[in-house]
C-alpha cells in the first residue's frame, strides 16, 4: 500500500465526497432511531494541508487550493450564493480547523492548516443513539485516527480489513446503517472487491445505505461496478453523483470522481444535484468540467 491521503486531502474529490457524506448523515438522522456508521477505509481522520506539498522525497504541488481552497473562498465571500449542502460542509471544515488551531502549540499555529477526513466529520455529527465503527488496515494510520479522535463514546477504531468488516458488522443491532466504502483503488481487483462487498452488505441488510467513492481516471475511466449495478436484476435504488474538473482531452491523470449511493435517503438527490452543478462550475480546471447526478436504478 503506497497511497498516502494527506497528499490529496482537500482536493476536488474530497470536497464532493465529504459534502455528500454529511448530507447522507443528515438524511439518516431525519429518523429518531439510531444507526451504525461503518467506514471501511477510514484513514487517519485529520490532515495538515500545509504539509500536503511535502512528498516522500520531492516537493509536490498541493491539490487542496483547487478544491477546498476555492470552496472556502466562495463561502467566505458570499455564503448565500453557495448551495445549502456545501455551506454545511464549509462550516464543518472551518469549525474543525479553528478548534484545532486554537488548541495547537503557539509555534505551530502559524503554519498549521487542519482539514478533517470523513471519520471526524461524521463522528462530530453523531447523536447519542448513533454509533460508529471505523476500519483502517494500516497500523500507523489507525493509530493516527485514534489520536485524532481521542476517546469517544460509541465509536470504535479497528485495525482490520474494511471489506471483511461489512460481513462482520452487518446487520447491526440498530437495524439501520450508513456504510462508506472509500478505497484507494491501488489494487487491480478493487472494483470487484467493492461489488462483492455491496452484494454481501445488501444481503445482510437489504435496507442499508451504502456510499461508494470512486475515481474517474484517464486510463481506466469509470469503475466496472457502475455498469454492473445497472445490469443487476432487482438491485436497490441507486444514484451516482459525479464531478469532473476537465474533459477527457485535458490529459489529467484523474479528471473526476464520484460517489455512488445505494438506498439513498428519500429526496436527498434534490439537495445533492444543485450542489454538484455548483461544484462543476466552481472547481473546473479546464473545459469539460461539470457536476451531475443520475439514477442508475430508479426508485420503484
């Protein structure tokens, strides 16, 4: 495993993913009954964007200025023009960063630019009746997640294979779950693993909500599980929200990313769609950038 997310934290793909995840949590919390949040590839939970340009041996061009940097600037300039879903995301990221800076040592605060990952964003929103299991296979990242979260009630950090956790944690006692599957897609068989996990998860909890992040790369295009879902007989209602920052001719290694949501909360697409359109306009890096939402399997 060579992937280190802190190089990419806060980029355009993170912005879309985190905004959608927060919207999913809000959708799940429309009901009073608690739910399990299961994160299969949690990472370390928080990152310092100031260190994003530091590679293993060479300086790197940071990615966050073209993602979170643009959203933050638009939000601070005129929040009223930013879609509600993204205002919520911006406020959450900004609030986290402010708390972290205020508690940081004086000598660190000037260069420190904290940014939260999905586990921190979600755990900060959980109610007393909600619960989280956060899985991370890499020992150092799992230790970092425990440190970044600190002790939390009803939150478990487990160093384990997240795909196996789908089998091990479902169905939960709550009988409701939001499962985030967010792998780095380094393995050649990652798409197959995702589809296997989805089938197993739906078998164990047919009404569970599953969110799968995926990249849109110049070499591989969209993952094969998108087409598989459309062809699957009796598949659950599913939509996918995609953000591209350039057209195929731009030559970017990763020109976009998406989040596929199975069993989405009712009418959540109506909040996500305008946010994706705004992100497509705001985060485009070249011609052909756009944000969209489409149903793969419509609600019946």
